[in-house]
């Protein structure tokens, strides 16, 4: 079995070398050929805008598995985050992280006897992470947030399948559907639809802000939480804080063809090259990889040795009992390697198992798949939202727009600013910026389709900068658009 290996930047090579040495000591590397691929900072520096070489891409696609260290993301301008790019281009749609109290890792919860043990499944490729951003006017920028039904279905199904495999009896869906009724609303609706296929698993939903408070107050009430991308990103780091920080949070990015296993933390430039980084996150991610491919025996041996070591006070400088010596990265894994075959005494050991490689290198798909959840329904155009860059006030804007659309099949229904209705009714307390949404509805009885809306745009564009527009459509009679705040 070949696994593509990208050591990463900063502390990446240090923790990767340590992890590979431990894997070798556990006997796990006999079944695996690691193939080093070029990814990360040095690729960006050479002008590879994707942060990796074509050869690296081909190798990861041939292997179907990538074990990666943390990689530096160029700030503001320049290349996009390679960590996000690899998840997106290879459709690693679900991010799985396990958060649990580890022996020897002191936290306020472990000190008070609260045992934390839950999984977060985060949607990994949609949401604001599409990075679809535009400057719309002098003062306004936007980020488009896309949530799809097939994308939501895939991550929910993965969560329920994982819950079934691990023996989890209750799955929560975190969301903000009370505010984002269409996007988070769809994510939640698909959670409920997919849950119906897993009747033995109890479900509940929780608004993400309440979820954060609950996690801090009583984390032991959760076993698995599935979340949209951005919320999942934030809640995952909060969860890492509950169990001792990012140094202990493993992560798997699972796709149908290619899966990526990585440490959750970054490149830690402040300690890079000092040989003191904590390798636990990458070791735990490697254990997830071993389970993913069926090497359950090696995974159990490694995990039990790590748990036994932590329990006995083996530590790097960033955690543990300060009375015990802080080890460097390599000495830490040597201590763990010495305990291979041991089991933890204070917490439950992971059951012994046998290695049975089930993973098969993926067959390259002929073309990208088109995925659907809903079949084609009946849609009808009922209006258009036209987005304008304009410096004047709402009453003047309304007067001009009404003049411009006179004689068309549309009438101006409302104007909103930053989502709040300001015309025909509004509040003088609503500050307005230089970017407006004008909503046009078809005149009663008028037959309209997309060409009429384009005609409408052309009339408006004669006077204003039209930044973009959205068709207002009904889908099987139901409006496919939200109301303005205050409408
Ligand atoms: P960071 O996670 O690298 O560091 C935050 C703090 O945690 C630092 O004090 C660091 O020393 C400490 N830390 C992190 N990992 C540690 C470990 N294994 N052992 C001991 N201490 C550790 O986050 P930061 O500083 O925000 O980001 C640095 C760089 O890493 C950036 O370029 C960022 O884009 C990148 N990054 C990459 C990720 C990835 O490849 N998956 C994830 C997060 C950040």
C-alpha cells in the first residue's frame, strides 16, 4: 500500500520524522510504502500557486491517501491555503476529529473528574470556504456562502455511518438555521432526512451559539456533532481546548476516492527547528489513517502505548506535570516506542485487533461526477433582486429606479441595505452603506422569464453600476428566496 507523504513546514518535518519512527517501531511500516511529495511553502515560493507540484497531485491521486504535516498559508494576497485546496480538489467532504480526555493531559475538566469523549464531523468543502469573494463598492466586500443538498447529504451520511461503526447512539446537528433559514435551514433539513435512514440512532439539533456554551458547561453530554464548515472549524478548536489544546487533536479528511490525514495545529514557527514540538496530534492522525485502511492491530498497539506513556507522565514541554521532565520530540517517541505492548491502567485500553488491509487504491474517475439530491421540479420566475453600487439615499434611489422600470413587467417592491429594509418603510436609525439591494416583483398577471429580467438590468445599468443580480424563483410553488429584515 502506497501512502503519499508531505512532511509540511515549520515543525512539520520534526513531528513527521518522529511519527514515522514510531510507526516503524510498531511494525506498521512494513505494509506501507511512503512516497514523499512536494507540497507547502517551498512550492508557493517557487510560484506554484496551488502550493504543490503536478507530480505531487498525480501521486496523491494514485495512492488515494495523504499523510501531511502542517503547512504555512501565505497571508492576505498570494496563494490560497493548501490545506483547504487539497480538501476541496479531492472532494474530502467530511472532516472527522475525535476529542477526548487523555491521561496525563491536565485540563480544568480532567482535574474535576469530567471525562470528555466526542467526535465532530465538519462539512469540509462548502460554505464560505468556497472563497468566492468580491469587492462590490467603495465600502463593501462580500463572501458567498454556498450550501448544497448533495454536499450536506454526504457529510450527514458519513456522520451516521461513523456513529454506527463506533457505536455512538446520539448525533447532534449544530447550525444557525434560526437566522440563516435557507442555508443552515437546508443543512438541518438534510440532517433530518438522512437521519431517517438510521432509526437506531437518536438525533437532536442545537443552535451553534448554545452549542458552544453547552460544550464549555457540560461537554460530556455530546458524543457526535455534525456542523457546516465555518461553524465546524470554530467549534472544533473550542473542542480541542477542552481536551488540552491543538497538540492532541487528530484529524481525518475523508473523501470517496482520496482521504487526507493531518495534524490539526499549524506550523508553530515560534518553536520550529528546536526539536521540542509535541507530535501527539500527528501520531493520533496516523492512528486514524491506520484504522481507515484496516490496520486495526497496529493502530491499537500504537494507541495503547501512547496512552500508557501519557498516563506515566511522558510529556513534551507544552503539557503535563511540570514536576516531570519535558522531553524533546524524538525522546518522546522513543519513550512511547519502549511501551509498545503495554496498555494504560487507569483508563480503558483499546481492544486488541488484527491488521487486515481493506483499503484499495482508487480507480481514477472518468470525469467529475454531477451529484443531485432533488429531481427537477417546476420553477417560475417571479422577480429579481438587483444589487447596486450607488452613493445616494434610499428615497432618491427608489424614485429613479421606479422611473427606469416604468412600462416593464416589474415593479419596485423594496430596497434593503445590508439586508434590512429601508424603503418603502424603514427606520431612520438604520445606517446605510453604498451598496443596495433593489427587489423587483413581476406586475400582477405579467408573464416573465429570465429575458425580461435581463432587460430590466439593462435599463438600470444605464444609470447605475449593477454589481450582480439574483433571479427570484419559486420551486414547486415555494419561494426560493428570503424576506428582507423588517419586510
Ligand atoms: P499554530 O498552531 O502553528 O501555533 C499556535 C501556538 O501553538 C504556537 O504557540 C505554537 O508554538 C503552539 N503549537 C502548535 N502546535 C504545537 C505542537 N505540535 N507542539 C507544541 N506547541 C505547538 O498556529 P498559528 O501560529 O496560527 O499558525 C502558524 C502557521 O500554520 C500559519 O502559516 C498557518 O496558516 C498555518 N496553519 C496550518 C495548518 C495546517 O496545515 N493544517 C493549520 C493551522 C495553521
